[in-house]
C-alpha cells in the first residue's frame, strides 16, 4: 500500500514513493493527446494563450487545452477524428470530487442529504454553462458547420460539457492541486449562492414537489404556440395544477418556457399575494 500524506483534506496527496511527480504529469499529458489531434496554428495559439490569462491557468500542452474545446460535431468534418468527450467524462468525475470536498469542509453541520442536494445544483448544467460563459468558452468552441448554424455556441449542454472537458484536461496537464484551485475559485461562489438561496432555481421540480404535497397530482404542461423565425424562435407554455391554469411562460426553447410557466405557478401557489 502506498503511503500518502496531505497538509489538509483538499490538498494534493504527496506520494513518498514517487518523488518525480513532474515527470509523471508530463508523461500523463503526452499520452492524453490523441495522435492526429487538431493542429494548433499560430493564430489559435494566441487565442489559447489569451484564454489562459483570462482564466488564470497555465497549460503545459496547448494541444490538450485545444482538444477540450472540440465538440463531437466537428470531429466528422476534420481529418482528425477526435473530440472532447473523453475529457468531459474525466472532468465530470474530477469536478464532482472537488465539489464534494469543498462541501464537506465548508458545511460541517449539514447532513449527507443536504450536501447532496446542494451539490446537484452547484454542478448542474445551468451553473456550469454560466461559468463557461464567464470564461468566454463559447468563443473558443470548435463546432461542426451544422452545430454552428443551429446556435451551438449558446447551448447550455455544449458549454457545460466543454467546461468539464477543460477541467479534465487541466487535471491531466497540471495535476489535482492545480485543478482543485481552479474549480474552487468558481464553485465556492456557487455554493454560497445556494446556501443563501440566490441561485438559479429549478421551478419545474419545485412545482412538482409542491403539487404532489398539496394536491397529490402532477403539473400538466401545454405548448400553446411557437413564434418568430427559426433563429429567434420563442415558445409559449402554460401549466395546469389541480385544475388551475397558470402562465403563459415564454422562452427560447420549450424547456425554458416550461420553467417560466412553473415559476409563475409556484409563486402563485406559495405566495398568493404575488399571484
């Protein structure tokens, strides 16, 4: 069994049997970049260098950093059949571990169930997409033509996935301590927002829980109409709870419109003075 020591719970364990840590990281980084990855030319290199300054991180391998922004839609349109999905898989696990550590250390009085609820919000698609936009990851994405034309740079799922891929790439490139510090800078703020109830709330879930508790029934959503051209489509949705209709909620897609309708209904049910 390897002996590990750490000055604090969130710090990087040091392996007493492996003093050549830098060599290990370097080898791991080299192996992480697939053969034939999309080439980083001089213009792209400058973009990536500028991003590192903005994000306050430093990669040894720009190829690995670049790979974290390659969406799968692009892999079919370039000779190099690579994308960021494997990095996303790794980054999701690293993000979860770092977030769990932060919650464990900071919220010492909270039981496991509450920690799990807070974590689910902190690492949600909405939260991660917001951080990705803050880092301007949308401007760095490499997308296929079809995805580009359909507004891929603004899609929450693509932005959240790219952030997780970036985390996975940074872990491979620079190790756990560096990626923990990077994650902490953004996730600690999100934890505080959840604790103080200032975060984005999932009103569909809240409404469903409230509806089941009060009326033993589920909300029913109805799409009323779609308006606008394809690139500026707006959706109108209403929701029925226990025979009462609320809305309409309006959004750029059906999911957003349902959230808007759920918020109207939830607010009306929990605080009739605002309904």
